[in-house]
C-alpha cells in the first residue's frame, strides 16, 4: 500500500480519538494480525472504525467502476435509491444526511478529490477493493464481458449490476438478469466523452426490464432510445429513474404508476417538448431534473401540486393560460440550489408575479430570470414589471437577468 494512503486512512481513524488509551487500542487491535486476503490491515481497520450507519453506503460504492469520476450529488442520489438515508426519527432531509455521510467518508480518505477539480471525486483502487470485499459480492461488475452475468447468484436477495455501455446491447447478453429476483440496481455507465449514445435492443426494454420487478434504481442514460415503454412503468418499486441524454420525445402518462419514485432525471433529453400532467401523482418525487431541455416550451400546471417534497426543479417555462405559471409555482417552497424562469412575458398578470412568493424559497442560491427570445407582442406584459414584482430571499447568491429591456433595475428588499 502507498504510504500516503495508509497514513491518511490511519489519520482518519485516530483523528476523533483524543486519549492515549484510545490510540493504544488501535495499536493493539487484532485486525493487524488477521490474514490479509489481499486487503491491507489499515484498510480493514479503517472500515472497522466506521460508524455503523456509514458502512452500507461505503460498501455500495463498489458499484462505481475503476477510476470512475463522480460528484457528491450523484452518489447521494444513488444512496437515496438504496434507502440508506431513510433513518427513523432523523429530522434532517435525506439529502442533507447524505451529504454529511459523504463528508465523513471524504475526511476519512475513502474518497479523494480529483486533482485540480474540487467538485469531482474518485476512489483509490485499494479503497474500491475494500468496498468490493465488504459488500460481500452483491455487486456484479460486468466491465469487459457482459457474459459474466451468467455467473450471477440467482438466489441473492439484494443484488446490484453495473457495466460499461457497449456500442450495441443485445438481449442475449442480459437474459440471465431476468432470473435475479433480488436485482435492485441496473446501472450502465457511459465511457467518458462517449459519443454517439449506445444502441439498446428493444427486447431488453419490452421483455427484460418489466421482469425486474424489485428494481430500485434504473438508468438508461447511455442509450439512444426514443420511447420509454409503458411496461417499464410497472416497476412500481422504482425510487430512481435516470433517462438523461436519451432521445425520448415525451414521458408516457403511465409514469404516474411509479408512486414510490423519488428521483426522475430527464436532463439533456433534447427532443422532449412537453411533460405529462400525470406527474402530479408522483407525490414522493423529490428531484425532477429537466435541465438542458431546449425544446421544452410548456409545463403542466399540475407540477405545482408537488409541494411537499420537490427540491430539484432547475427550470420553469411559462407559456400562458392552462399551463404552469408563476402563481401556480408559489407553493414550491422546498426548491433548492438553482432555478431558471423563462418567458416572463407570458405571465398572465402582474399579481401572479407578486403571488409567486419567491421570497419563501429560502434555499435557492442561483436564480435566472429571462424574457426569452421572440418578437414582443402588444399583449405581452413587460418583463421588467414582472421582475419588479418578484421578491427573492436574501440568501440568494447568484441572481441573473437575461433580455432585460428596462433602463433601471428593480429594487428588491
């Protein structure tokens, strides 16, 4: 083991221990004399000293491929899809709890920052081997030969599969997955800068996936699919569905059958032009990522009903009567991080801007307001008057206003 990693891990063990006797307990631990089985004693010791609530989240990191670069939020959402953050009597949000878990594992050197990139992380090969070891083989790594999936223990109660996308995925390579009743995670990983997206046999979508009834996390983000079959919406235990970067045109109305769904990612789906009104039935939805969808010109008014848990909604597109407007979005008080509101000129009336209650969205840090492109209509409400009526919370860090036609900026209290 590299001395730098060993010293960091050992430092992580000793950091919270202040007495000489605690340090001596570490020195006298029997773990130092256990058979190594390719796992260095310092690695075993560092895992042994992890609090019990951090052990499963760390072990699940064995799904991350070798040298895979990830960000903090990506991993927290994967943990949510595995219910690691469902802690009884915990007052904090799941997301906050997940970020606290991540920070603890980072400070203990189980994760490392990518050189020169503060928001990107990697796992050292040895800590990844530790995760594989302590996970007990519940993760199937299909890195080179998809055919390895024939060795999946079909009696496994809780199982996770990840693999790198190939240029074309055929049904035969995944057929044995249908026998794995405990399969919880279906997670293809795209090779960095992979282009174009991989092709996926329609037989996998229509015949295989509906048989994986216990899936909690499903990602199809590597693939150039143009439609999400309604049969996939029968996976009623899904918590995390990632369709980002696919070629789908819309979501089927039956997506509302996924009542347990907490995370829905359709970002970078360049051809989506609308969203189904049935999204309002997803009462457990916490994250709806619709960023980087330029074709989206309207949003159903029913999204405003997701008032209790929705925290991620990167954009609101105003399109006039019978669709989501400023007035209907006023109850989305849980929104966090960033929000962009487009086509302010489509605000029905100025009172709607006042009732938007942006000042109640105290967790927003970035806010973008835009009139949008196009010719000014004589019936359009001037965007500068709408902006004047919008009052934001003082926690806002990065306000951004585009296509502003006024001479003076509005004064926000």
